[in-house]
């Protein structure tokens, strides 16, 4: 798992021959409501954009049914080939960003 700032994610959406623009990412949206189990929906994301203070996508549902409302949600984007936040990029192109981040700290001896 890794993180990238929204501004860098949006800027790099179209970069490279294996970009998200050419191969839109799958994502898993979890919606939480009080007193019920979370609901999960698998989607494909396209057309990222900033609208005011919000980061938005168009989404096509692949699996699941989203609830009509929710109090909180989490979006996990499949980014195996996604750009890496420079803060975590160790320059090892053999590993995706999440792996570079996970293994960049010194391992206990």
C-alpha cells in the first residue's frame, strides 16, 4: 500500500505509455453507515478532476451495489503501475511505489 498526494496523482494521470488515462484503474469503494456493516463496490475510475475542494472521478461499477447514502467512505485504488510520490520513490524501478515505501526503512537486525 502506498500514498501519493492528490495534486501529483492528477498531474501524472496521463503520463507514460501505461498511464491511467490509457488503462483506467480499478478501485474498491467502501461506504460506512451507522449500525450496519460496510458496503463494498468495485469500480473503474476515469476522468479525474478537482471541483472546489473535492477530488472527483467518473466511476463505472464492476461489482456490488452502492448504498444510496453513507456517512463515511474509503477509496482504495489499484496502483501497481501508478506514479510514486517523490517522498517515497527510492528510484528502484523494479518495485512499485508501495513496496519502495514499505521496505525503505532500515530492517531491524
